[in-house]
C-alpha cells in the first residue's frame, strides 16, 4: 500500500519531504501545463504526491514506522513524544497533510 497525498505544488511538497529523508524517484506529467504526480521513497516506505483533483482527499493522514525518529524530529524542529506503543511525532506538511511517525519501543515488534 502506498499513501497518496493531495498537494498544490508537488516540487514544494517534495522539498519538504526531502528534509525528512524521502528521495524523489520520479515524476509524471502528461503535458507541461497539467498536474504533476511525484513518486517518493524513504527506505522501504513509499509516498506519492499528486496535484490531480480526486486522487486523494485534502488534508490526509499517514502513519510511518521509522527507525530514526530523532533525526526526523531534528530536521523538522519538533519534539518526540512517548506513547505506550512507541516514540512518536506529528508534523503537518505545507498542504495540511498530517504525517505521524513512530519508532517502536524497545522490545516492541
């Protein structure tokens, strides 16, 4: 499963996600004046960003399990919170999409 986020400006959104370790793999655009669809990856995690209306609801939410939550928190200037199941953080991208990241507690699978 790959989450798809609706964005207004795919290059701007891509810059945001690159700050937390996502790599732009490719983009698709039928014509230069038409919406962009971007393919990003961070390790085993994939994320698609779409300027197309109807591809995804505005202000979506995705939860990603990560092994390096502190580096993400540092890159975004946010803090990590302790939950019973994991250390977590939450950020909102430039388009209002919510990203929650969790790093499992020791001994948690």
